[in-house]
C-alpha cells in the first residue's frame, strides 16, 4: 500500500483583507481569498498555508509532481475577482487550491508521456509542495534545454517583468516617418504621455498594465479624449499582447531562447522568494513594484 503523503497548499477563502477566515489544519494556515471589491489592494494576509494529504495511488493518466518553482504574476489579481474581466481567465474558486505557472519534477506517473524524474511545467500548476495532476496539463522539458535554469521556463515566452526594464528611445533616434512599435507595461497613462511623440501608422503593444488591476475599469483602460484623438489622427493602433495567441510557437521559442541563454545573448532577471509560505509576501510585493524581472517563489530546491 502506498503511503499517504502530506502537502502544503494555498487555497481560496471569502472575505476582505482585514477579515481573514482563519483555518487551523495541523499547522498554521493561510489561504488566498477572493477580494469582494475590485478596487481593493491585495496584501500578504490574503494568503494562508494549509496542510493536506494527497490521495493514495494514481489513476490512469495522472502524474504526481514535486514542485520546484511557482510563478507569481500581475494577471492573478484579476483572478481574485468574481469576474476576471477576460474570457480567457477564470477566477480562483473559494476553498479550491490556487493555480498558476509552475515547474517541477515527476515523482510517479501513470501517464504514458511521463516517467519519474522528468522535468515538467504547466500554466495550471497547483500551488502545492506536491500535487497529483492530470498529465494533460503538463509539458515535458528537455533536460538539456533546462541546463540549470529551471525557473527560466516560467517566463520564457511572455517574459513577464521584462517590459519594466525597457526604455523608450528618444524621438531623435527614430527616422522621421518611420513606423514605430512601442511596448507599454504597467500604466495606461504611458500611452497618453508618449503618443504625441509617435509617427503615423505606428503601434502600441499593451503587455500588462499592473497599475490598473486594482481599479474597476475595462481592459484596456480608456484613454483621455485628447490621447484618443492623437491615435485616430495618426492611425496608431493600440493592441494587447497575449501569449496564448502564440501557443503554436511555444516549443520553438523554448529552443531558441534557451540557445540564446547558453550563448550569453539573453540575460535573466529574477526576483526569487523562498518558501510556499511566503507566496503572499511575494504577491503583495509584485503588485507594488517590488520585483525586478520575473517574480518567482522557490518551493523546493531538490
């Protein structure tokens, strides 16, 4: 008979930031909670850790994984609302384990595509130290691609946090009349402040607007009338960038970006917090701009 393993997990409960529902299950617990008001700011106290037990054995198609890294991302703030505001995102459910991007190692498998010690990743990884998941949600990573950079695969395509480090070239560095593409991250006002410097037929790519996620406004947020007039007059497009629209390029992107990493052409910026119990701290810090590059939580080093 298989032993029943214990696993720490993060779950969701109802309440406002100052009205936590305390749950005591063997160890001190924290759960993430849904925020009733879209204008509320998430804080570390929204999260509690809970001890639970994994079921005995695996069903056909299931995989038992050991979590190494979890991704903490701005879009998760939207999942704390009853309505995420996006048809491609579903809200975290009360009393269910929270999920997001994660990477780890297979401990046991009843899925033909995976075996013990395989390195796997998923955008729907449970926030648990260990988990039993449907193998359908997992992607196997080539150990040679990983090459000591396991955390890298959580942001390899979208590179969350990267745009916070990008500067916009001065107008004098762009040829008159040339098309421009500008990546805007974090503030709706950035488009308004820079639109007047852009040329005809240029493009604004919205890649995350974290400063707007605590506000009850549509996405993308509305712009002031004078900014809208500039965009219309100069035929400037303003579109959002979604990684899921390029899922067919994911595999090749992993190979290309991994190669650039090995060659030193790509530098990684990460902010890593250790311990599943500190995921609330990491999330609060992220929402206040405390990270440089990708915000990660190191759950286990082995």
